[in-house]
């Protein structure tokens, strides 16, 4: 027919795998077509209203109907001129429906329900170009598992000289690229509790494989507080250390203190 309006629920059922519903457009223009619209025609729209839901259902081993996956849309802000939208995807994980992808007006969140869910990006030549270990709260580049040698949140590994970080700054000024490390004595992120004399501010650490592991350090350069800090006053020193033959940890060999003195063989 030319069109129809259905005012009640409708079920289309077949006994085979043919399509139950097909939308076809014969237009030859460049506009959208076919078009499927879900319209929440509410006389009193509000923020966070649900707009539509696509559910993928099937039975479990007990014959119960389970929604194994769903995609739904919601309003964010319904104020005229500042409208926001939201779309989210849920899947069934260990018997619970959990939000795995949430696209909002101010952020895109993966694994918003904080389950043990890994995130993997595969490149042309590496199946684990980027890997977020959901269970161990770590990020790997080039690998999908830690060898337990280091506890760092970010680990980069490769089979060649690409196991490195390149910093380049292109700007019409004298500013360089930089790697910044900072430290506070706070027990929470974002807090600036003052550090104390001899606190470590950052360390570069080198180690090598000794036939069984890589836990033994060969050398290090450490930045430390060298005095009493105060407001906009952070005295510091650099400590250079190497490991003697037969030892497994570095020993200080040289330092530059807060007054610029170079001390070799003493502190």
C-alpha cells in the first residue's frame, strides 16, 4: 500500500532465516535512504529521557529469554538551543547487563561499569599495538601481558629499535619538547601536599637481562629534594649511580647539589 499507521504492538514472524523486515529506497539522490526513525513524542521531555532501544534477545540453557546486547539512546539536555544526546551499548557479561561503550556530549567512555574488560587496538603488523589490561589496570604498547619485571602503568615493548619514545616540538620559538615528572606527599590525585628533604622527584633507571630476569639495576639518575621546600621554593639535586660488578643495585657515584657543587665519591 501507499502507507500504514499501526497503533499497537506488531510481531513479524518467520520459520526460517529470511529477513522479517526490509527497508528499501529507490531514490537516486545523495540523501539518506532508507531511513529508520525512532521518535519519542513526549509532551514533557526531560533530561536523561530514554529515546529508543534496540535489543538482541535469545534463550539461555534454561529456556529463559535473555537480552544479550542492546543499544539505546537518551536525551542529555533538552533545553532549546543547547540540546545534548547520548547513545550507549550494553552486553551481557557473566549474567549481568553492563555498559561497555557510552557516547555522551562531554566524553566517550569505554567500560563505564568497571568490569575486567580488556581494550585492544590491532595495527597492520601487531595484534597488540595498544592494549589496556582491565584486570591489572595497565596499558601496554606492543604486547598484551606483563612479564612482571616492572610495575609501571605504561609499558612499551618491541622486537627491534622501535621500543622507544620520540618527543618532537615544532614551534617558532625557543621552547623544547620535555618530559615532566612531579611528586607530592598526597594520598589522593590532584592534591599538592608539600614534599620533604631527600624525597625522590623522579628517577631514570636502567637494567639488563642477566639470564634469569631483568630486576637487577645497572645505573640510575635520580632527582631529589635537597633542602626544605616552601612556596615557589623547591631546592633539588641530581644523583648519578652505577652498579658494581657482582652487585645488583646501583650505588651513588656523583651528585650535583642545590648550590651547583659537583660531588664525586662523596655526598
